[in-house]
């Protein structure tokens, strides 16, 4: 997120003006009533339309700050979902003919997927650590994977109790404390 993202992205007032003019172009009377919000938790989706329990359009500030020219197409895309729901309820397909018609009417290509570069926005796959404690003698080891093949040097093949934590320094310390506690039986 660039520090100046607020300069790049439209203000609440500007968004409101866009919404009014897009609704005008579709001409529903009464128009649907909905909010438009930035959702900082969106990753690679440019936006989404929430239909229940309240109508809401959520936009991805990370992605749209990088591609300010895609703000309007994204807003129209999500608003078209809201409008299809407003007119027809839940029946139509998400990107079906009704939605496509609205997109064309607003001067947009009715393409369901955006082509924006999402490098660095994908959710990182979480890594874990696995503590294995021998049920027989309390000997333990911490591994990056679940080890089904593990054998205790003293007890041979047997049952291991497994605990998982996130692979951070704190996660490791937590497992080590747990292992020591089990070994000393405190
Ligand atoms: Zn969509
Ligand atoms: Zn053992």
C-alpha cells in the first residue's frame, strides 16, 4: 500500500457521485439502496457485492491504488451485481445475461475477471511447526511436517502426540515450552 493511496483513490464524495451517475444510466426507479466500502482484507479480488443481509459493494484498496484506472470498471461490475439482485432477486447467474446487459449499458466489457497484476497480494501460505512427543517416554522433536514415520529411539514405533504452531520464533518457543512441561510432567 503506497503511503499516498488516499491521493490515488477517489474520496467518499467522488465515489458517491460515480454511484449516482451509474445508477442514472441504468434508470431504476426506485434505485437500490446500498453502501460502498473499502475492504482492506480483500486480496486478489478487485471487489465484491454483498447481497444479504444488506446490499453492499466492497472494493479492494490495495489493488485499486495500484490500478486507479480500474476503479470505475470495478465499481460498475459490483454495482451491476447489486442491480441484478435488486431487479430479479437471487435467480440469475452471477455473470449471466442480466449482468452482462447492465455492464454493456454502462459502457463496460462484460468480463467477469479483472486482468490486474496481483503480485504480492496473494495470501501467503501459512507455514507450521509440529511438535511430536513420544507417548511412552516423553522424548520430543519439532519438525516442519507431520511425521507419520517417526520412531522413538527408546520405545521404537509407537504413539506420538502432535502439537502444531505457526512457524515463527514465538510459535517455536511455545512448542518447546509445551514439550518441556510434558517431559517433566509439571
Ligand atoms: Zn462479479
Ligand atoms: Zn519413547
